[in-house]
């Protein structure tokens, strides 16, 4: 099942893709690509990965009275490699909730990630309004504290905390407003290599979540 939170960022990305294709080509600046800093806002969604033979119940975000519209907030630095690629470094902190059947989850997390970004469209004059599509592959660390509760009496029955590796893949679009400011939209998946990330460790490989982000960028 595809979450309703997935459709909006995909629709916006497709709209920006069309805009990028229709925009007239303009020669871009001869200067080197600038270093960018900014802030990022993510919606986090725990994805349901199906049933298993173990006693663990895999939870799902966005459904149930104990789930919320979960957010993470962070800082980013984009270091240019050339006109078509860059290294994007992020530090984020947030919360995530999930629920299924008689259990629900509360997780506090912090993430440090480095992403290789590849732009799929060429740059244009930085003083013009235009959009660029990109794809990213990332690797990083997740620090988490997860608590699993019973719905019936709100009783805490499992708590896990630790640090684990993560990797991610995403697509996005960055809209150039002028020479100094840009706005980005992205969506993609992140896999955390710790099953205790969802509050209960049954020795599976890990846990999958969806990240959909809005970024505000400033060129130095």
C-alpha cells in the first residue's frame, strides 16, 4: 500500500520536471559552482514491511490514533564537485510514530548523512528562475531511542536505543529563485540497519522508512 503522504511530493516533482523541460535554455555562469548551506524539513514515515514468522508485529506510520505527522529538522551543506554533481551533508533530528493492531511506537532519532548528488539536468544562468532534477545515494549513522507500547493500557513493554548505519536513495528537484536562494523538494527511502529501531529487536536486518523533504538553500 502506498501512503497518501507519498503522492504529494511525487506530483510536485513531476510538475517541476515538466517546468524544467519547458524552460528555455540559458547559458550558465562561468564561475565555479558555489558552496550552499541551508535548512531541511522532513516528513518521516515508518513503512510496513509485511508479516514474519517471529512474534514481532511490524508497525506502520500514518495510520492509527497514536500516530502523528512526524517531522525531522536539520542543517545541510552542499559541497560542489562539478556542475553535475555534489556532496550533500546533513544533520537531522526528529521523532517518528507508528501503529498496528494492539501496539504503537514512539522513536526519537538523530541522523548524520553524506549524500552523493547527481543532477539530471544542466544548470542555467543563476539569476533566472529554473528547476533542476537530481538523484541521490547516501550513507550515514542513525542514533535512536525507541519505545513500544500496548494500545489497551498504554503500557510500555519494550525499549531499545543505540546507533546504527543507514543508507538511502532519493530523487528531488531544486528550484533556483535567484543567485542566492533555492528551494528543494525530495522523496526517498532510508534503511536503518538495526531492528531495534522500531522498539523491538527480533534480530531482523533492520527497518525501512520514507523521507519526504523541503529544503531552503543559500549560496555563499
